C-alpha cells in the first residue's frame, strides 16, 4: 500500500477506535479488497477508492450507538455527515490533492444514501458503486461479522446470512458493478453456508 494511504489510515484509526466494535477489521478488509479489485477491474480510480475505503466510516465515532442496526437511517445520516467533516480534516492534513479531496468528501457524505431511498449517487459514479459493493460484501466476510451485526439487529448468524443473500434492495437498486464483487459474493455465501452447516 502506498505511503499516503498508510498515513491516512494512521490518522483515521483513532476515530475507528471510538466507533463500532467491528470498524477496524472492516476497514482493513476494505483496504485489502480495494487493492485487489483495482488490479482485476478496469476503469476504477484507486485514488478515490482507497481514501473512501479508509475514511468512509470515521463518522461512527460521533454516533451515540456504538453497535447500531446496519439499516438504522438516523445513525447512517449522522455518520455520513460527521464522517465527511472528519475526512476533510484528515485529507487536508495530509495535503491530499484538493480536487480528489472534494470528490472523496462528497462520496463519504452520500455513501449510504440507499438507507433513505436515494440510489442516484451509485448510478452516477462507478467508483462509489464499486466501493458500495465491497462495503456490502464485508457483511458476509466471516461468521464473526455475521454474529456482530446480528447482535445489533437482534438476529442470528443464519438469519443475517439469509438477509444479505436475499437483499432485494442491493440486487434491484444497487446491483454489483464489478465481476470481482460478484465472484467474491458467491464465494463468501458458499463459505458461510458450509460453516453454518446449511
């Protein structure tokens, strides 16, 4: 990973330590898969995707509920608004390219707009859509993640797997935009089913 992104992660980490219980492993997973996805897919901008992956959830450090329901609109709105402000501060501290900073900050401010029924940003920006694919895919990345999110939503790991496998909102309004994401989704679902004895 490039030095600028390592520095970005170091500045973001204290915010994640104040956020949700799974934020740090989530962001590390995202960084790894952004690099892989950018190698396997054409037309993606790592200078947008990597900062977006590193900074997108820093706003959870400002929410009251540290283990919120993943579909709680109020918490999503707060974390996008506050996350955009924190991201700007970090990017400016790093003297990140001003034009890229504006784009990243904007994308953070709308990255979970699906929760309020607004899917327009994902249709207008392939980088945001590809990022959203990975953000969604983290939910099935391990049994521990399924359990953690299930606890917040009052559901079992099996119920969470079923929820993510059949998420109509994801498949009708924000379909996967990369083959990398499609393949990873199928693999993760198969792996989790095997682990859960399904």
